[in-house]
C-alpha cells in the first residue's frame, strides 16, 4: 500500500502494530474502524527507525503494539514519545484464531497487533522505562543466568560421559561441578588413572588441594572401589579427551560467571533501590539484584501488589464454566520475574519463621514443593511491593504478619 499524504488529523484514534524481526520490521496502522491506513516494511537501521517514528507521528498514532519490551525499535518509539504496549508472543498466537484462516505471517501479525490495540488496548499497560542503572543491572543479571544455564548443560554432559567411562567419579563428591570435583577429574580423568589411589595417596592429594571437607580419604577410596568398573582401551582414551574438554569449558564458564557476579555486586551497591532488596531475608546480593532487575524501578508498572503477583505468575488463574470451576497454574506470566521471586521465596523460609509457616501449611494441605513455594511467593509480593512503593527497606519489626505469628507462637509455647 503506497504512503498516503496525511492532510488532516483522523476523526478517531489511530493504532499501530509492529512485528519485530532481525533485519526488517512489518508495520501496520489502522484507524478507529479497523481500516488499514498504512502498511509497510522498514529496515532495521538508523534511517529505517527514524522513518518509522516520523511516519507514525505523521499519522497521529496514539498507541503501538509490539511483541517484545526492549531493543532498538522500542527505544526509538519511546524516545519519540509514542505509547507502547507489549503483547506477549503466546497471546499473539492465541489472537490469530480470531481471524479465520490466519497463519503465521509478519504482515498479518503487524495488523493483528494494531487491531488488538484498537479493540483490547485497555487490557494492556503502557510500557514504562526503568532508569539506566536498572537496565544495566538487568543485563548483567540475565547474562549471568544464561551462563549458569550453559554450565548446567555442560555438567549434565560431563555426568553422562562419566556414567559410561568413570562411574566412580559421579558420586564421589557432593557436586560434580564443585572446585574439588573438577580438580579431581583434571588430575584423574579416567578410572584407570584413579585406580592407583589408595587411602594414603588420596589423603595426600586432598591435603595438597586444600580440601576442607569432613569426609575422610578412606570413604572416598571405598566409593571409588565399590562403583562399577570404568571403560578401558580406545574408548576410554576418547572419553578422557571429552572429559577434559568439558572440564575446560566448565572452568571458563565458572570464571566468567564469577566475573559477572563481582560486577553485579558493584552495580547493585550503587543503585538507590539496593537497600530495599538486600534487606529481605536471605536475599544476599545476587538474589537481591535479580529481584531488583526483574521488578525494576518504574513504580507505575505495578500499581498494586496483585498486579505484581499476577505478572510474576505467583497467583493462580480460575477457569469457570457452568458448574465446573478449576484453579490452575498461571502460564501467562513474566518467566524471569517468576524465577527471581520464587527463588527468593524458597530460600527465605530458612530464615523467616512467618515464611516457613506459610510453606509448611501449604505442604500440609497436600501441595507439592513448587506449588507451596508459589504460595509463599504470593505472600511475599505484598511485603516487597509495599517496601518498593515506599522506598524503604524491609523491617521485621514492622512486618505485622510476622509479628502476629511470633506472638501466637510465643503464646502457644507458654
């Protein structure tokens, strides 16, 4: 469709949808009746984005729908003062069923996003910007989490190799990725090389490595000798190279994750909201940084504690039809926010008696561990949201529910 010349402001509101891509972006603009005013593809370049925001401004667009909350396109739109609402990809997939015969097509998805802003825009909250301090911290936190996920995959590969070639090394130490376990495998990467160990030589090696655990050398030798025999011959030699290659990769990932951890702690210390999140029980620094990074510092994003809980998937969703009513898991949620909140909640129960009581009672009602942790996370959202909105650290003395629980517990003990 050729670019029309806009002579006057449209009678009603105008909406736009953008289907984001790596090389170019499909754009569609519709009027209040759903008629297409402009449809185009813009290049993912400085000139292309400049042309995009200029054209949307010329067409008096009042809202833009897009599938992702960050990136150069979103930044260009926000810089131009255009309101932006995010429609998650899962919802876009479901919304396609509104249109008969609609498959996956970038041009159609751009129209769908624009039309959704027209018909259901009230269901979406305008995207709000966090400060640069928060966006920088978020980038560091997510990069570290990505590295940790890569490490988990590499450790699983290492475990699979050892189960075939050197079963005795799999359960020798508590964690296969721990420094002492990796040091052992670098020194004894095969069952044949570890076969020379006896109690005396094992004790000498542990002392040389500075092992501070309580397990005596005799126990390690017993674990090695009671395990199934490992491979020998050509395949054992091949597995030896695989083990050493995986160890080198894990070492590199661990080093970079540690470097990012240091940078996260440094960045967190300079953030004005750091005292809020570091004051939470067992939050530490890395966990506090994750909570701050995913919740952000734009207070208007979550106007109520319920809004925060829903965004994090910490509260269930109800399905009701006729006489049937069911409560289920909330899939439509911010997965990264959910992970940060549930990770904190799970550990908080080891330091906070109120949190421990909520978790214990949830388990007593028959809930599995993940469900009970989400129940606890839901309870914590009200506390975190209040501290966040008021910009004050968590104070156990002012936590009413905690103190009521402590008073009841003391009365029961008396």
